[in-house]
């Protein structure tokens, strides 16, 4: 297995007008958010995080923890923070664990 933690990369708050992207290579990954605090907006148009895997994309914002997910049928996933030029929050942190295929 491959495992780790992804954060927004900034403390105590992420900066305004930033894009921060992390891509993880690994299949059948379990993703669990452990903290989440971004500027809230009705349609996540200001500050948001996207999780992309296998052609699917989920977008999250605000202060509620996104749901844990198992990402199947893909060899990688990407997490991207995008923020506008105004309010910032504490950011995010997520843990992941991926199964590495066995060699034959």
C-alpha cells in the first residue's frame, strides 16, 4: 500500500488568489478528509477544492468535511485548491491509502 497526507500547504490560512495542485499515483485509493475550512459560497465559486479521479470531479467548499471516498478504476487522483482574492480559511487536510498492484 501507498499512504500519506495531503494539505493545502499553508498555515495558519491559505493565501488569496492561489492554485495548489497535488497528484497521487496509485489505484483503488481511499480518501478521508480530516480537516476542511474554506470560504463558503452557494455554488463554490469563490474558494474550493476539487478532487478528480478517472474522469469524475467533485467540488467542495465551506466548513463541512467532505465525505470519505474510495476511488476505483483509476491509476491516479488529483486534489486542487483554488482561492479568489478575498476571504481565506484554515485550508484542508486529507489522508489517503492506495493499494499497489502485486507483481506477477
